[in-house]
C-alpha cells in the first residue's frame, strides 16, 4: 500500500518548485526551465550509471517537458527566435532518442550547452 505514496522528499521538492513557479517573472520562469532541464539531464546520466531505469525515464521526461516549456515561451519569427526553436527541437529529438538508445556523452554535451546558454542569458558569463 505504501508503494503508491509519494516520497516525502519528492513532495517537498514539488511544493518548493510550485512556489517558485507561482511567484516567478517571465525571466525567472525561463531560468527555472533551464535549471530543470540541466538538472534532469544530470540526473538521467546518474540514474543510468547506478542502474535506475525508472529515475532515468522520469528524468528524461522532465528534460523534454522543460524544453517544451521553453519552446512554448517563444514568440515571433525573428532569426533569434527561429534559431532557439530549432535548438530546442533538435535537443528534444536527441533526448528522446536517448530514451531508446541511451547515450550519456550526448546528454552531457546537451547539458553543458544549455548550462552555457543559461549563463549567457542570465549574464553570468
């Protein structure tokens, strides 16, 4: 009966995440999506290393969801927006392919690219 319950740590993480999202500005939402994406990719790599397919799958799903949220936040059709759409779409396709044929190196490369992009967007370079 306990197996269907949410682990307390996960429940607290979800509450903290919901609170951050609820009070966030548009720029903060983008930052949260980047954090979720890079964190999820790191967790997926770790889950593969430790032999946890459930965590790996959940992490890859969270990464894809983060990319979808980032893509949905784009508007317009100027060259930068179009380039970001292309980047998000290609990253999403690569992550989905890793769900079938796991490639830690590819995921780590995507993760590092998005860490760099996030730093550039937030002025942390």
